[in-house]
C-alpha cells in the first residue's frame, strides 16, 4: 500500500482566517443590528403606505 502525503495537513482542515486579506469595511455588532432593524422598519413602512393590491 502506498503512503499518501497531503499538503497542509498540520492544520487538520481548519481555515486560518488571519491569513486572509484585511477587509476595508469593518462593522461592529451593534451597528449591524441597527442596520438590520432599519431595513425591517423600512420594509414594514413600505407595506403599510404602499400595500400590494
């Protein structure tokens, strides 16, 4: 039986995200929650003022 050698096997299949490029857009968790809430309120307002007939 032939022995197989896999590259990068020391990481055990885990991705190391700190080796990725740094993002130019960084949001904190409260900012994301506020943006999602604003989108939900916007959609609700559209449904109230412009209902689909």
